[in-house]
């Protein structure tokens, strides 16, 4: 669950992935992807009104995200601007004699999800949003290079969801999906009465999983109308989901409530349950399927592991790091900061020789606070991030303006 307050301190005129309170006064908005914890304030009448009455103020997102936003909030369609992945876009700051260059880079979290590389006259800032991209693929992003060298990143706003040694290394998603395919195929080939129940960790966030399973198994996943209407905004999911329960043996949250399926109480059917998740696998062997009370559990993550985050940091060597997912428990929080300090110290000495000091952004002088309840509970159910399953309060970093 993101704890980022939406403010890029170095570029005060913009807000990213937060659209409430002081963010309503921003002059340029960006959305990295359409998960609820990155859309706070978007459903609010006050934000939408503020956006609509200012002719030069717009919200930038990828084409897929814009399509979803138009479906959810048609009233602000005129204020949405598509930003193409990989292309650098020059944006004028309204009422200011300044410009901002932004490059959207694939984040690998869900369809349409991106990182934002912001470049001004004197600063280069990377906001990762939620991401999972291998270190080897990240090194191929041309936007990270200038004149044959890795760009200086003044500050990185970093997805630290699983920056914890308990989640040191995740299996590649392709391996996790292959494990699931083996379980599914062995089961459904026995008869048409053998069906699969997939229990996702959130109502929204299984896009890649459903696409890949549908592709390799050769049948779509039956979902509920609400999920279907959102996923249909993603062109790649055309043949991955269905509202017709009779054309598939694979079902996911298609019943009367989340995690239930439409054939739950049909005694003539034989159900095998698969639970793809991440949190359950803490300190466990994540490379294989585990069977618990008859349910097949598979480690599947759309966020980077500790190792993947570490490699990303060592590649870009940012001068300053702002963790965007901060644990509520003080021991876990301090452990995360200590790990970040340790990784940064491994390249800090060289930076010091170049008269640059690497800093870890704690925001301790501003304290913390718990966010107010989301005003749109239905949206929370539909677009919940996979990490909504954390059973703890959410910590939010407070800006000086709050």
C-alpha cells in the first residue's frame, strides 16, 4: 500500500498518484497506473471541479490508464492526456515560465503501469510507482543513459513494498504461471466437471496473470461483471476474460462476493483452488507450489523483491532515496531504513569522492499520520492493490504543507 503523499519535493508544481488536499493545487498531474492506492482523491468532487475549472491543467497517463479513467470518470475526459511509453514529452508548467521533460518507462506492475523520469534544468528525478522489472531489462532503458553513461539520478521515489529480507528473491512470473498451468492442466483434462477456482489477492491487479493463463490453457477466465467492465478497457485482455460461465473451466471471483465463484455450491462439480499471492510466502521456499488444506499456493508477485530493488539501486546509484511504501510498525520501518542505508553505502564512498552526498529521505521532521478513509468504498473494492492484504494500519508521510 503506497504511503507516498504525491509531492515531488524538487518539482513543487506537480503531483503524482495523489489527488487530494494540497495536491488539488498542483499545476500538472501524473498517474502511474490505475490501482486505488495510487488514485486517492480522483473520485472526489472537489478535485474534479478544481481540475475542470483550470483550462491549462491536465492529468497525464498512458493510453491504457486513460481508457480506464474515461470509463470511471467520463466527466473529466477532456482533462486527460495520453503519454506514450519511452517517448520524452516536454510539458509547460501553467502560469510559469518553466518546462518539464517527462519520460514514461514500463514498470511491469500491470498493463499501462509506468515509472516517470522527470528532468528539469537542474534535477533528474525518478518515480518508480509500483514496479517489477528485472535488473537486466532495466539496464536496457535508453532513458537512463546520456552520452554513453548512466544519468545522474538526484532522487529516486522508490517502490519498497517488499524491500525486506523475508522477501529476498521471488521466482520469475513466467515460472509461477508455468507452475499454475501444470496444476490447471492436470485437473481440467480429467472431465468437464473438474473446474479451477483462482483466488486472487485483490479484485483488481491480476491482469498479467489472467492474460497468461488464458493464453497457455486456451480458455478464458470467468469473472464478475464489475471486473469484466474494467478489464475490457485493456485491449490485450480481449480473449482472457468472459462473462459466460459455460465456456470455461476456470473461474475467479465470479460469485456473489469477492473470492467466491459462481459454481461454489454445485455438488456435481469438483473444484481445485489455486491461490497466487506474495505475503503468505514470507520466509518460505517460494520456488515451488505448496498445498495447504487442499489449496494450491503459488508465489506470484507484481512488485520487485529485495534483490531486484537492490540491483536497481546499485545500477542507478541515486543520490537520494524516498521509500514510497513505509511499514507502520517501528521495528519493520527501522529495518527497512537500515537496509536502504546499507545498499546506498556501497556506492556512497565513490559519490563522496565526487563531492556528492547520498541521502536517505526519512521525512522524520514532519512526523506521520493515518490517512482518512477512502470516500469511494466501491472503488476500493474494485481497484484494490495486491498489497491491500496487509493486516495493519497504513502509514503516510506528511509534507510541511499538510
